[in-house]
């Protein structure tokens, strides 16, 4: 192992260590902060179940299912 290769590996290790330490610090700081989401607010995808656009899609898929004999994979509901 020559000196140039050894220095390159050492530099790579040092940079990786700094990035890992920064990630660990950021995670610790974020975990110590209280959540800004209200306690009674739904989390994840449940937050979107009452959205008008989601309800519209559910109704459209149900209509296509009933009309098409079960196949709901027909593309987007509205062309963009």
C-alpha cells in the first residue's frame, strides 16, 4: 500500500466519519424537539383520507369498478 492510496483512504474515512457524526447529531436534535402536529391529528396516509381529492378518486374508482366488471387500472382520472 503506497502513501497516496493510504492518504486517500484516510481522507475518505475522515469525511465519512464527519458525515455520520453530523447525521447522528441532527437525529438527536430532532428527536428531542416536540412534534408540531397536534395530538389528535391523524398521522401518515390517514391524514389524506378526508381530503376532497382523495374522496373523489375513491368514488371514481368505485364507479369504474362497477361499470367495467372489476378492472380499475385504466389510467389517471383526469389528463394533465
